[in-house]
């Protein structure tokens, strides 16, 4: 039996702002851009792993009003789970993302538990960590 992760979801306030970060700054490619019920969701993926995507959607997309409101509150607080990427060149990636105006939380450093990594916030406040492969 084989099991693989196909998609994970990242909740964002504004899909277009999120695309400026995930597509333009990080270099992910748009796979799908779908309108649904007055909202839209966009799937992005690494060109090196096109079968593994991240779905970007707004808090109320596909949820009840109450659940969307709860997601919005968590998003505003910045407490939704972080996303972690692995890259072959951390310094180049860090500079490219910083040049796109992302909020830097941590410049590249060697962590006590092993990896060398850095951290940013996406335009919605989600923490994104990037580690050296």
C-alpha cells in the first residue's frame, strides 16, 4: 500500500495577496483557480512536486458562517498551524521572499535541533518556515 499527501489547506484573508506570497515570492505554480459559492480557492504547488499542492482559501469558503467566523478569529490571532518548506538554497530563497516584502520573523540560523532555517509571515499572518534541504 502506498500513501502520499496530495493537498493541505492554508486559510488566508485574501487569495490574491496570498498568491503574491506563495506564487511570486516562494515560486510555487498555480494548478487550479476555482470560483465556488461567491468564494474562490487556488491550488499552488512546487514545480518539482506538482502532485503535492497547497489549497489557498478564505475562512468562510465552504464553511458555515459560525465556522468561518471562528477560522477568521484564529487567522487574525496568527495561531493557525504553520507551513514548513524545504529548499535547496536557503539564503537565496530568504532574500527573494524578503525582497517581495514579506514580514521576516527570523533570519536564517542554525537551529539547536538540527536544521538551518528562517521564518516569515504570509500576508494573512500565517507563519511560514523555510529550511535548508
